[in-house]
């Protein structure tokens, strides 16, 4: 049975970034190979290239949602913006923040913070919860009959 939540958390446990884990867990059902999905999502981990900005689980989730709800060439982005805002709202309701540095309490763009985050096992304790949360929200939104406005 295909379980994108389990796939996302398993990929993260295997060492893929949060963004790669999220996007690749959903991409195959839309015809995007695991390899291509992982490559596309690779710069978004750690809050976009370890800059502590938007959480990689969030960016990976938004990419996954765009595979179903994204506009075709020449169409308006209004629909995907609406869906994306809904995802962001739900994620923030569950996790308080959207920025990596706020979610993990370390700024990975600062010297020493990456090592400190590893020492405190943030990537083992906090990030899997965020990956699961994002995957659950994406799964519920993909299953919804609601279409973008």
C-alpha cells in the first residue's frame, strides 16, 4: 500500500533533507521520478540551503501540492496561491512557525549552530515531527475534492 507519510518519514530517517523527503514522497504519483524529485528539492533543506528560512518540509510540501493544483502554462497562479496559503495556515496552526530557525531554535546560517543542532539531536527529535506534520496536511489536501479558486 502506498503511504506517502511513511515514505516521507522513512526518507528523512535515511538522510534525505526534509524538502527532499516531502516532495519525493508525493512526486511519483504525478509521474516525477524519485531521482528527479530529490534533485529538484535538494537546495531547500535547512530552510533553503541551510539559511534558516522557510522550513524544507514546507517547501517540499508546496512543491508536492503544485503537482496537482499548479496552473498550466498561461493560466493564473491564483489557485495554487490559495491552496498554498491554506497549507501554510494549517502547518502554522500545528507547528506555530514556518521558518526553520524558529522551528528548531537554531540558525543554521550562523557558524556553530549546525554543530549545536546536531549535538542536541534536533534533526532526530524535531524535524521528523515537522516532516510528518507536513506530509499529513499534504495528503489531506490532495485527497480533498476542493479545487483552487
